[in-house]
C-alpha cells in the first residue's frame, strides 16, 4: 500500500537520497527544507501524510522546535528523527519530545524501510488489542524477531544465509541477547523446519549427568540407571540440537561431542556399538571461546569444528535503536496475553527512560520490565512511574518529589521526565542553586578527578588520563565516537589508549588485569 512520507531536511543531498529510497519502497515522498516549511506543507496536505522523517539540526526551525509545534497542534503523525549525532542525549531529547523512532546518519535503505514500516503499523492501529502473533515458546521465524538496528539486521542476514545449509554455527553474545530465538529462526528457515528442535543448557546440568543427558545410557549402565534413556542427540535426530552455554561443557564430554560432530555418531553409555545420528548443531556461548582454549578449558580441535560459522549478537546497549520497537512489541504481546480491552500506549517520557538505560540483562531484562509494567499498569498509558526500578539504576536520574523523574546533576541531561497530569509532557530543565563544595554530598563529587595523590604529590599525567578516559566511557555510555570527540582525540588514538591502559570499553570502571 502506497503511503505519503514527509521528509524535512535542510541538506538537498540528503533530501534527494531519502526521496529515492522512499520511492523505491513504493511510497510517495514530500520534501521541506526546515521545520517551518514542514509545518506549512503539513497544513496544506490536509492529513494525507502518514509518516514524518525529520532532521534535528536545521536553520530557522530545528527538529526539536518542530516536535514541540506538533504537540501544541495535537498532531499525532509518527515522527522518525534522524541525526548525525548518535549520543544518548540526542536520543533522550527526541523521545521526550514524542518521536516514534530515530535514525543515525548515514541511513541504510534496510533501516529506513523497517522504521517506516513500524511507523505505518502504529499509525494504522485502531487501539484494540490484536491477537499475539505467536504464543510464547512457540515456533519462531525471522519475521518474529523485532529489530531496527543495522547491527542486528546484519546478524539476521548472516543467520538467514546459514539456514540454507547444515554448517555448524556458534552464536556469541551476552546472556539475554536472544541467541536461542535466532537459533529457532535458523531452524524454521532451514529444510529441517518440521523436525525436532532440542535445547540443552550445558551450564545448568551437573557434570556427572552431562554425558548421560546428551548421549543417553542403557538400562543398568550405572547405579540408578533403571531404564534406557535415548539422550538429546537421539531426541534431535533429523532436526536441530541447540547447545546453550557450550563453554561450560566438561573436557571429558567435549571428546565425545567432537566425535559426534566429526563422524555423525554417538556413544551411548553402556552400549556396545556407536549409534548414527543426523543432527544440525547450533551452539551458543557468552564466553570468549578463544580464551577458554588458551587456558585449557575448551578443546582446540572441537572449537574449530564448531566455530565454522560464528555469529556475534550485539548487546542491547550497542543497538539502542531496537529498544523502541521492542518495547512496543512486548507491550502488544503482553496486553494480548493479559486479555486487556485496550493495548496501553507508552508515554514519550517512559520511552526516553527505557532508551537511556543500558539493560545489562539485555532483551530478557527489558521483556520482564515491560511484563511487570503491563500487569501492574493502572491506566491505558505506561509512564515513567511504571518503571521505578529502571529509573533507580540510571546514573543521574532522581525521583522527583511529585512522583516524576528528572535528570540529576551528574546525568547527561538536566531535563525533567516528570509526568504529573493525565496528559503528561516533559517539563523544562529545573535549575538548582549551587552549593558550597564542602556541603555537597559525595554522590555529587563522584565525577571529580583528583590531581594530588595520598602523599600530597601531583599525580602522574598517565594516571589522570586513564581515569578521565574511564569516566568519559561511563558518562557517554560507550559511544566511542562521542567519547573521542569530547576528549579531543581521534578514534584510533582512543582505541590505542584503551589497549595501553587495559580498559574494557564495556566495563570501563573495572581495574585492568
């Protein structure tokens, strides 16, 4: 179905590129060179515009002014903001002002297509709860994986390619990033789609039972073996076996696994002859297997057998573009599961809060937070007050006296996210009176870097530099381009210094080993 997309950007080259991409997607593009012209065009078109693609930095009326004008006029057309600055401050401001989604320049056609598609779905929603697309724990395809970030789109592209063969796959990534969901999608897109998909969490099985659970045992093979057990390889015969946390397998079991991978046969405990099996193996790990190999905890020959097609799934904090679409997908799903009459909306302040958080538990943690909020919500809109645990964990966020949330002095923004009325909207910055240093609490001094050591001597320049880099990484939440720019150095110099000082960009405050 053809839709009308309004592009507001002061750069004629960007307007032309975006127009071409929009037209290739089968939509009609309308263009304006600043916010004021965009408002005028929006008024003339009489409501035919379905989605607005908005640049933030423009003369005469910038993107933030345009968003404020839309709010004043009561226009609810979905707005996708685009910016060349991907810092969390920009994202938070845009989401606070009511943006539906955001794009970081340069925008790829795939990312733009997903953003527009999601916006059109939202615009066409009638407010009623739709049936959940799939039951929890049911079959999963690539279309069920909600994503908008370029990094995750590349992951899904690799996974689709891998699904066309029986090549062994290792999915790498932190706990909760969705490794099992990707594995199920690979199975569903392969020629084994209608065959068994068997999962084994290698880290959750006692060492003395791993071999029996994987390869099975005969009756009487050992004390307690009162009946024959086929094992997970036999259960998955003809289908896919997903070995989660493969790095936790004991070394003695790794030998048998190597034989199963190499020769396609298993040795059942107590059996006289090996048994042939046809299993597609997908492994997953949150460990660095190369390090495990070096330290003797994982067999090198097994590593090279399994790691034929590695796919690394980035942490949610590395793909914040996914948070808005994941939030909306989870809200719709849980609303359907709870049989709510109306699917709750998510306020701009709440979306800004959720986008600002780093989600150490990744998608699993986000899903649980949304589930709790939907179950306990008292109205038809989720606000910042429905996520108190998340607000409490963000550096710089403080609970306001009247139940809202605001940025503290140490936060990257000093913008209030308080929602104090039935129709909440972000307030302006709340200034605070400066207090003498000796009366300031320790929390306010945590960003101070000492220039004198405990002995009263001036600290070495390298020590101060290392501490400043660690602080900048934490302050700008690992956004390497922004960290380098704010420190006044190039990215290559920043990476070299990280290596020299042994700083982990994902955990900058951890002391170097």
